[in-house]
């Protein structure tokens, strides 16, 4: 007799006989009221399991969609933060730009001091432009309430109706976000 795993074939056959299922009484093969009832119970149990599976699959799909939306929202928020993190810093520099504008308007002469102030003004404007700050065009433009703040309406026959005729304070935006609207005078012309 051959030995496998330390046991003889006879010993293995004896073990297999001991672990076999008991013989069938034949009632499963014969149709009857009990087997039809058991089969009906199995069908209803299968239907319950299918319904439970469908609910769980639906719940999983919803949770995956919620997770995906949350991930996309977090990415958008991070990108907005990166894009507009400079907003507060730039808002503190805008009054400095206003001071330079007033200084340049008050001394029209071309002295060395004036040229120096003009050079510093240009350098600051270039630095702000590199980070995405843009002045808002106002004078000669059509009034746009998104970017302009009307301080005064002036009757004028020389300009079109609702045209900006004077810029009192320059407005700025950072990329697409408005930092400060331009304060303007707007023409009122009923003839045009």
C-alpha cells in the first residue's frame, strides 16, 4: 500500500467513508407539497437577496458619485485659493497705486523727481501685472455696472448716453475677480 501524507490508502478511504453525507431518503427527488413550498421559499429568498443587492449597488453608486463630487469641489477650492491667495495683499497695494496716480497728476512738469516717481509707478504696475492684476478700462467706455461705480451723471451733448467721461479713481481686477470698481462720471445724453 502506498503512503500519502503519512497515511495509507486504506486509512484515507476509511476517513472518506466517515465524512460522507448520509444517504438520501429520496424525498427530494419526488415532487410534493413540501418541496414546492421549499422551492417557493427559495425563490422568495432569492428575490429578497436580489432586492437587497440592488439597494446596496444603488447606495454604492450614490456614495461613489458623492465622493467624486467632493473630490472635484476640493480641487476647485484649492485652485481658487491658489489663484486668488494674493487678493488681500493686492488690495493693500491699491492705495499706493492711487497715491502714485495723484502724485503724477499734481506735478505735470518733467523734473527729475517727476520722472523718478513715474518710473517707480511703472515698476509697481508691471509687478502687479505679472501676478495678474489689471486696471479696469473706464474713460471712453460704455458704463458697465460690473466694473464701474457711477459717482455722478453729467448732462453732455459731446458724449454718447451712458459713456464714461471721467475716471475719478481707477478700478482693478485680479484675473477675473473684481478687486475694486472704477469710480466714474457718466454722461447723460437724451439725443443720442
